[in-house]
C-alpha cells in the first residue's frame, strides 16, 4: 500500500508444496537378489513464508542528501515427511508388490519441522547521486538451536562512489567516452543454523528381520551448546562502462572467513559415538573475479556481444578444532581428501611410487621397479596434491541478426587434481586405451630403475601388458592400486552451452493478446575440448553432497541435455 510518495508497505504470503512418489524395482535373476526386490515411498515437502516490509525514502531530503530505509520481518515454516515400504526380496520373481515379500517388509518413516523467525532492516544515505552508504541488519531466531543460542544477528555495510558523475561535474564535460564508473567496498556477516533435531541424542525404533522391536542410535554425539555458523567477508571492486557501454568490465577482490562452523569431529569410539558435533574452524576464501563485456560489432541488423569471465579462489584451512589437525571430507579405500590445518582446502593423500631419493644419484626422482619391471609403491600415505583449481575462465559469444540469435559458451577449469577409480578399473581389466594404444600389445619396458647388487640401473625388463597392468593396479596396501598412478590433472575445457533463439516479429502477433513470443533450442555439455582423464569427465564426483570433489569412482557419465524453449508474454 502506497501511503505517500515516500512511504509504502506490503504484506506477502507464499507456499512451496510438492509431493514426490518414488519407486525402485530390481529385476530377478541378477547377482544381488535372485527374485528381485521392490520399494516405494512418498515424500511431502512444504514451506510457507509470511512477511511484511515497510519502505520509506526520499532523495534530496537535506540539500543533496537522500535517505532511504526499510524494515521488515518473515516467518518461515518448513516441514518434511516421508513414508515407504521396502521389500528385501520378492517371492514371485518380478511381481513388484509390497505383498509379494519373502520376509518382513521394512517400513521407513521420517518427519521434520524447521522454523526461522526474522526481523531485518536497511538504511541508505546517498549524496548527489554519487556516493551511497548502505547499512543492513538482520536477526534470526532458529528452532534448530537451543533457547540460549537460537537468536543470532548479522550486519553488513557498503560504500560506493560513482566517480564518473563526479568527473563530469568537476570538468563540466559530458565525458562521452566514460559512460559509467564506480568503485565500491563492503563488509558483511552472514549467519547459518543447522538442520533440525541435532541438539539431543535420541533412539530410533525399528524392527529386525524377525519382527522384534529394536532401538538404535546414530553415530554423532550431539551438543546442545552449539551456536550458529558465521561468515565474515569483505570486498572491494571497480566497475566501468566505456564507449557508450560497448566496453564494460567489473573487477572485484574479496576475502571471507567461515568461523564457528558446525562440524562432526571424530572422537574415541569408547564414548559410544564416532563423531561429536562442535563449533570450530576457520576456513578462508580469498581471490578475485573479473568480467569483461564488449560489443565488437554493432549495425542496424547485426550485433556481436562478447563476455569474458576470469576468477581465482584460494581456499585455506586456517584452523580446525583444538587438538584436531585434519578433518576428512571424503575417502575411497586408502585415498583421502582432507581439510588440514594450515593447508589449502581439499588436500589429497594416498600412496605414491617408490622413487630414488638420493639427490646425488644420477637417477634421482626415477621410479623404482621390481625384477619384472613393474613400478613399486612407497610405504605410508603421502600428500599428492589438491583438488582446487588454480583459476577458472569462460567466454560467451552471442551473435544476433535481426530476430535470430546464436550463443555459445566455452569455459575451463585449470589446475587441481582428481583421483579416478574408474581409470584404475579400466586399466586392471584391459579396457583402457593406454593398455593397448592403437591396438599395440607389445611388451612394456617401463622408464624406471632397478636395484641390482645395491646399485640402481636403468630398467631393461620387458613385461607382458596384461601382467604389467594387472599387477600395477593391484599394488599398495588397499584395493585401488598406487594412488599416484591414477591421479590426474583436473584441467578441462568444454563447450558448455549452445543455443539458438528466434523472436517472432510483432506484426505476426497484431490483433492477439500476445505481446511477445520467442522459440529456441539449446544444448548443454556438448563437447569436451580438452581433458587429461582418458575419457572420464573431471566433473564426475565420488558422491553427491560431498565436498571431496577430488575423488571419482565409477561415476556415470555426466549428462548432455537438450531443450526446446517457448516463451510467450501477454
């Protein structure tokens, strides 16, 4: 409601509700369940938000000074419920019914609720349309934290100066080459709570295969004293538009620290739990982002628009909890991805090749092979690299001719490491190209050294390819071979997106209720231009919901998707 030209208010309510029906069928005569298995479930999600917002503001309130402000609040209520039936094995093969169970069906059921009440406000002071000071504050009350800690406040402040306007006034010139220019700086603090029911430990009631009631507990020892997470960040940036906006750029430098993180830290199993939830850690991100946009060609009928993005982020673990120097993000056999204090986030540890370590030796750094000419493994677990890229870049071209436009995006990730179990399995079973390049199955003489009579000498042993790859991929203490053998450079460049779009001429829509319409075709993940992983996509990961992106294990190929887009405006 608009009270005056400087004061208004609004009230909003909304709901997001959806139901998901899941069904899983495993057909008979396979190696897992002879007659097949079956499960079905129903998930219901609901989130409601009720908010109000009061807005007041006026430019030139005191001379060249303007003042704007808002004050509002929100009530968020989120609920989730799930119920299902799981049949361990069917009685009649391939009859997918919950009544066709050999044993007692399992009846998994869960429900949760989560509420956050919030009050927030903003205040902006501006001067002559050139200088802007913005202050914000927000306080949340979360149902997932204890009464003593459920309230948390986080503010922000930013200052920007549009110096293109100041230069125009100072020089009494329109500065036609400088369309717009602004410098900015900001500081912000953001709070996060956690998922529901993580304050107190409880037991889950279930039934065993014989129908007996059993109680179980989870692996995490909860802590009712935990507080909200906090992320403190600052940013400085420069934005400019030149030559009537035909050349634009935006450069930003930033730094953020995530503190009081809610972590599950490993503890002594004698306490009855594997992990304990605590507030700890200081994870730092710092880097820069650059966006450059140019319009190299523009005519009455044709436009070429070019956008370049470049970014670099250094993610460092400044500290973890007291007495904790490493926190496991993910693992596969004896390959581990860790957050280690003092190191970049996501270091990869595993086994490596045994090498000549005598710096005075002419063979220093050479891989040591056995009498069969097959590389050997060094004992222990070793630092092998980091999963983080050195930098990322992307370029987007858009060509428009009258009502027809064509756009494509090429992006790349440069640097970082990833372990590929898929490649290990392909090599061990002779399915990888490297085991028989171009069909060549000649015996292999590995470029390494052998220890003969106490001295190293070049390897001359010739090994059958099948023996070589089978034994190499089975070396070391685990089941994944020597980690270093299948640790790859995660650099990759790909054609990320291609789209074509046509806007219908207005004359075709005259006399209809349609104000505008367009139709388009688009495709994603079209072409891997460059990769070092022998056919495996570096964007494949070991498990979803994990920060261990430096692991890949028999992941399915990433999807290539195609879309038809139709847009109609009334």
